[in-house]
């Protein structure tokens, strides 16, 4: 008799921010120096055609922003580093806000490393992030989408190659996230 085994698996990590209320205030204050804007696509057709939300991803003070963010989130970054038993270096950090109707098309961040999403403001009826399995179902040949159940103050860490997206925000409240990419060193 054959025994089923797992050939591949994709790990992810889901955690809560320690002292979230305090850190949320610190992050919001930090983000005042890096305002989000919707006009990022005016200079770049690809971004304009894929981005229907506000972001500060293209700000010019990336290293400064990374340093400030790491100072606030060092416990959570250290925790995931210990979990994977490797040091991590943040290469990018940004925030994004999704007003009513805003969404993000399927995309990934890189072929290597780990990417994270911190749910800073998440309306009760706001959309979560949905992840796409990199291979089709063996029985139906359909693409498998996995929406994660998350709450405000949660962080999800996934390999950067995993395609993900967010449905349009149907809430009257803004969904705001902070995301970052890390290399494994």
C-alpha cells in the first residue's frame, strides 16, 4: 500500500505585535514623516496599472525609515529570526492605505527572502490578504487561494515568492498595513 507524503510545503508565520496599542501609536507617528500618496503611478505606467491604493513605497528616505521601523518592531523581528534560525536584514519597508474600493492585484515581492504584513488598521469588514498556491490542484487543475483570518495587530510572514492580493475594501473605514521585505543572511 502506498503512503501519502508531502513533497513540498510552504511555511508561513502568524504572530501578534507585543504591546500593539503602544507600537501602533509609535508607527503612526513615524509614518507622518513618510506620507502616502496615490500619484505614484503618474510616473510609472506599470505601477499605475497595478496599484489602486495609497502608499509611500517610493519615498526617498528608505534607510532612515527602515531604521526607525526596526527600532519599534525589534522584538517581533527578533522573534521571527529565532523561529527560522537565521538572521534577517530588512531591505524595504512601506505603508499602504486602502480606502473604500481600493485593492491590490496579485503580486509577489521577490524570488528569495521573507515578506511581512502588519495589519495596523483593519476594519471588521475590511479585506484580508489572500495567498495563491504556486501550483494548481491535482484533481481539479484549479488555482487555490487561501485567505488568512487576521485581526488588527497581527503580522503575517511569508516567503517573498508567494503571490498574494487583496480584494477591494468594501468598508467605509480605511484598511492600513505596514509591509516589509527581508533577506536571510
